[in-house]
C-alpha cells in the first residue's frame, strides 16, 4: 500500500474509529489546515502527543492514530473553527514531514484482520462482556457523579466496531486509550478492554467501600 499525504492534528486525546470528537481550532496554522481540508476531502489525521504540548509545536507524537472526517464545521467571526469529527480508520505514520505550514505526514491505513468463525464467536462473546463491564462501570460512577447516569452503552453487533465504540465511551486516560488503539487485532483489543475496565471497576468499588 502506497503511503498518502495527510494533514495531521496532534492532540492530547485519542480518537477512535467510529468515535466523535469536538474540536476548537484557534492556532493560525490549524485554521489554515482546516480551510484547506474543508475545500478538499475533509479528512485529516489525529495522533496522540507522547510528550509536549498541543500548542506551539515541538511535541513528540505517537505513530498510530486515526483518520478523521469533518462532519460539522462552523467558522467563527474571529477565524476560529468549531468542529465535530468522526474517526474513520486507524492509520500508521510512515514519515513525518516538516510542520510548515502545519503538521503533515505520509500515512497508510491499518486494516483490521478478518476473524475466522471460531475467533468471531469468541470475539462476540468478549464484546458482550465488555458491554456489561461498561454498564457496571457507569452504574458505579453514577453513585459519585449523577450526570453519568444518563450514559447509555449500546455497542454494535460486529466485534471490531464494538471494541472501538467501547473504547471511545470508556473513561480511560490517554495512554491507556492509546494502548487500546494500538492493539494489533480485535481479540487483543477486547481482552485489553476487559482488563482496563476491571481495573476501573475495582477502583470505584474500593472508593465506595472506603
């Protein structure tokens, strides 16, 4: 697969395929990037910043990210943008280009490996367990934060999509979220989600009993 040139938006958060992400774009270089994206295919890459800041450059970035598509865009009077983007597919950066006039990279799409019948059945069972763990997590969390009670967990029937939807819904920190994004196959991603959700539930149960 030949790499393609893609504008890139390094952030302090992880975007998953199928996930929605609101963005407030105020830096001049990213305003320029969004104007060009909106005139083109309305896609750019989102990667997590490993070290450094979202503002001003000089950051170190992870190489696995997500191709994003703009689904809503409002240009404000002062030139800032309010955007909503959706994650389309995982990408891997093969080469970072100079950040002039804004971050760009050569990227390839990262496809999800197809599952055979046995693995698919196991993955569907795992995705059901992940859904139940998410519901348990939010039920516990609602005891401390009532607004969380409004969260509804409804995952796709297809395991690969369900895993990404669960990851986008779960309240993980950015490094744990990146681990989930980088998992090399759906079964591994679901296993990691189960582990991380169990850990979160244990923390909340300890907080409740303490």
